[in-house]
C-alpha cells in the first residue's frame, strides 16, 4: 500500500467517515494515555505493568484470527511478565487498599483503550496513508489534549517547575518518535503484534525502576526477559491471517507480507 496518497483521496478522507474515525481514535488514544498515567498515582509500577499487559489479549479478541502457535507465544510473553512481577513481592497491604484497586482499574481500562485504538488504526491504514493518518491524528489529538489538560490539570500546569518541564519535554519527544513509528509497524504486522512487542518495554521499565530506586537486580529478571523474547519469536515466525474492511485476507510473518 502506498504511504503517499493522491489529492482526491486526501479530500475523501477529510470529508468522509474515515475522518470521523480518525477523530474518534484520537479521543480513544488520548484517554488511554490519560488512564494509564493517572493509574501511577494509585498503584505501583509493577502492578500497572501487569494490568497494562492485558492490551495483548484485548487486541487479539478485536482484530485477528490466530493459530495455536500465536496463543502459545502470547502465553510465553505473559508468563515471563507475570513471573517478573510476582518476584517483586508487592506488599499485601497495598493489594487490599482502595487506591490500589482504583489504580488497577484505571490501568486495565487504559489497556483496553490502547488495544481499541491500535485495532482502529490497523483498520484505517487500509484506506489512509501513514503520513496523512499521523497528521490528522496529531492535529485532533493536540486540540483534545490541550483542552483536557487545562480543564483537569490547570493548577498543576501553572505550578510546574523547570526540572519537571524538562522531564516532560523528554517524555513528549519519546512519545513523538513512538507514534511516528507505530503506523509502519502495524502496516507490516498487526495491532496484536505491536502490543505483544511492547511487552518488552515493561521489562525495561521494571529494570529501570529497580535501578533508580536502588533495588537489587536478580538473575530471574533475565530469565523472565528470555521468556518474553521466546514468545515474541514464536508469534512473529508463525503466519497470521487478518481481514481488512474489504473482506480480503492478509497473511503476515516476520519479514514476509503478501496481499
């Protein structure tokens, strides 16, 4: 599929139902980020990572028919992540607190919206070039994001010091790079494959958390990471069948695309 579209196609996007779906997806993606970020106020990093891994089964349910090898690969990835989190020994009193449950619910809700946003994006990329999609999504996301930030976080924004602003700038840069690459990943794989690959970022998050807060890095971290990588390899090496909105099937495997 060409990433650059003709002017007539762009006009159709701006005036048709595809534009409405892009606007809707901008809102879904914004709220997914909002729920996940807010969940950090109530629960620990390890708990949120576990809850957010639900993005993978949510995406599988929404978009694609898979072979049993794919499910085995997902199980490997989730087992590696769960094993890592169990070993962090979450305090029992935290598990019973109402704030902890609130954080977990927010994280699971964010995971569901992430899966939905990525599935809708996979749908839209059958009709919209990557550059057009990114431009429209960014424009509407910026409008909705600024509006929501000032509506809900105005006092925190006005009280932000320079050090926090620096961290926020680096975060914004990382998000910009991430969202610029996501459409190309989805074009060559699928929404589920993307979310499964992102499980590796949770491993890096937990390792960074342990290092920054002077926690001991145990050998089983690397065993857990190996399980996730093994699951990813199994998932990518097994062709999967997805269906676009025209009803045409597409088979994918690593470095292979036939349409």
